[in-house]
């Protein structure tokens, strides 16, 4: 999806949601309405990375390289670094996967939360600063609209995140196996 298409989609969703929610007399505060949560997450600098697989891979690769350099500097302080250079380079290489792994988990949790709120028949919300457990049942029109958003916009993002998460996890497990069975 191109960014101009995405921007137009967000504007249409916002005005449609505004019109729909006003006509339905929705008690849910605007910032807690699932469509508005989707729009805000889409506009977020960090949470917009998974919208395209290329931008997500590029961002995570930058974090991986940066954390590899940081982990390499940290491990260079070890007295064993001079005796087994390859071991500590590989250790830094595989340990640095933890940063992109944590970032991808955080991105997944944020998008999954919005996905669940979009497909849910009920919207839980708070009217005050305290959790007061209010629930609003979505009308059929709104449920259908938000289900479309969830399946067309959010589900591909979750799929990208799961694929990237799986790749990182496989690489990390390969690193663990390498160090478990080989003595350098």
C-alpha cells in the first residue's frame, strides 16, 4: 500500500467514523474508539513500520546492526575476548538479535490489541480516569466496517510481524544450538 493511498484511507475512515459515531450516539470517547485507535497507530512513527515488510525489515536491521556493535563493544571488555575472538563475535551477533526480537514483539502486541478491538462485537471503554468497566455493543454497520478494516489493513501487518518474528527466532535458536554443541 502506498503512503498516499494510506493517507486517503485514513481521512475517509476518520470522517466516516465521525459521522457514524455521531449518528449512533456512541458513548465511547473518541480516543478509545477502535477505528480512531487504528488511525493513531497507523500515524505513529514506530508502529507504521510494519505496514510494509520492506520498511519493517530495514528498521529492524538497523537496530540489529546497532545492537551488534554495542554488544561487541561490551564483550570486548572480557579477558576471554582476546583468546577466542570468533566466539565473542558470534556471541555478540546472536545476542544482538534480542533487540529486534523485543521490538517486533512490542509492535505485534500493539497491532494485535487494535485488531482485537476492531473485530470485537463489544467495545470496552472508560469514561473516567478509573477503570469503570463500561461496555458498548457495536451496531451491525459499525461491526462490519471495522471487520473490513481489521481484515484488509491490520491482518497483513500482523502476518508480516509474525513472519519477521519467526525469522529472528529461528536465527536466535540457531545461535543457541551453535553454542550449545560446539566448543570454540
